[in-house]
C-alpha cells in the first residue's frame, strides 16, 4: 500500500487518514472519549469536542499535539487544528 501511495503522489492524503484513525494515541484515551477527529482537509484537522472544559484544555495544548502528530512523519501532515 505504501509503495502505491508514494508512486501516485498521495502521501499527504494517506498520512491525513492515518492521523484521523490514530487521534486517541495523540491525545490519550481520556481526551479521546470526549473528542472525535471529524475531518482533515488540506492539512487542517477538525475535531469535535463534547466538553467545553476539555476544548479549552486542548486549545492550550494545540502546539504540543501538532508537534506529536508531525513528529511521526517526514513532512508536516497537520498545519492547524480547529476544535469545534
């Protein structure tokens, strides 16, 4: 699968999909219980958060979360995160 993705220039799309699936690994199980990665479009991740206090905490940790996500890849997959 990885060779096909590289051959067809779809690394960004593939990486975005993997990041969406691995959202709980980046924020932990407790935060993942109240948040869901809804989409990633052009490097912008949209995350639905059902708890206002958690949304505030995640907004404060946005830089750390971005660094954790992008550390797994040779190129920046996620440019920004919108918490809704």
